[in-house]
C-alpha cells in the first residue's frame, strides 16, 4: 500500500491532497514533512534526471542516424552521401561512386 501511494505521488498531480488525507488519518505533522521531502527528492530531482537521461539517449541515437559513417570500400546510397556531406566539404570521383569510367570529378563546399 505504501509503495502504491509513493508511485501514485510520482505520476499524479495534487500530491498535497494525498498528503492532507494521510495527515488527517495519522494525526501527526511528520507525514507532511515526509510527503514534502519525497516530492522534492523523488519527483523534482530524480524523475527529472531520468527524463533528461532518456531524452539525451534518444537525441544521441537520432544524431547517429542522421550522420552515418561510411566504411572503407563500401558503396554509399544517395541518402548516405547527402548525410555525409551535410555541413562539410567533400571531394568526389564519379568513377569510384558509380563504378563507371566517366572521368567526372568534383568538389562540394
């Protein structure tokens, strides 16, 4: 029952309503101090750190997907080439990219 109450405090607003109910039922003022400290430590600090960690992880995965690396000897597709040259300068040789002997070379800035 206590774990369910603490979990409910983590995910539900109006924690003060639960606090007042426990204070009335127990008859002690220390319950108010417990709920206030639990709210500050668990909800404001720990939950925000967890959410920040999750957002940072998703952002890192997204940035890794947007800027792929090209392994030596592999043939890139058009999306990989666009992602690799975004924000960078690149030199290319069409013969190496397409596998034909066109003699076209260029530079992208």
